[in-house]
């Protein structure tokens, strides 16, 4: 898929039904949790995000309007300086393995593409260059992706022993 065949836009309240039908879990516990969030409270949280969190929920759709990938990020105000936190990147189960051809010819996965999109948006918003994500420590596929996009510094998550934090600088 070429990058011009993919539309990324902000979610609106009209997208609740679209998100309620989104499927990204193959049965792994971390995928089940993300799917539950996407189908339920995620959109409400982002549509009602207080301004100081600067939350963004992005949807990636193909030309037919099929939802392929979701990304959500906001400022983590409990850390100083405020840093960008990518809360969710989820690829639709039927879209796994889809590659996006970038303008320079490089081909990346939909998840990689969404992370690059989020990082570009964070830079445009003037966020601090240091950023992080939380990921289940058993999720090898996501850990590998995070390493490829430059989030390689790993720390234990102080709030949840099943998670790790991956830190890096915005490209």
C-alpha cells in the first residue's frame, strides 16, 4: 500500500461505531486489553481530554474507509518536563502484515507508520523531544517495533509489573 492510499485523521464522536467493531486481538492478553479499550472507553477519554493532556486519537483508514490502524498519544503531565506518551498503537487483525510504502521507497508496517505519524505530530505540537510508551514485557513484536523506531531504553514500569517503559528521543 502506498502512503497516499492511507488517510490518517483525528477521531470524532461519529467514530464510536467504527471503533466498537475494531478487532486487533489474536487472543494474547495484551491484545485483548487493547481491543477492549479501543472498543470501549478510549474514544470517550480522548474526546474529553483536558487541554493540559493535549490528547490525540488518530485513525488510519484505507480508500474504502476500512479502519486499519489506531494511534493515541498525549502529554504525561506527572513527569517533568512534560513528555509525550504513546498510549495505543493497534493494527486491525486482518491488516497485519500490510506494508506502507513511504515517499522515499522505504516500506514499513502499519504500526511503524502510525508511530512515525504520532512522532511527527508530537514535534509539530512542540512537545519535549523525550518520549515513551508502556508495553507488556511479553509482547516481543511490539518491543521489536519500538526498537526499530528508536525507543530502545527500557525501564520497569513502577505501576504495573507486567509492563515496561520504552524511552527514546523523537526522530
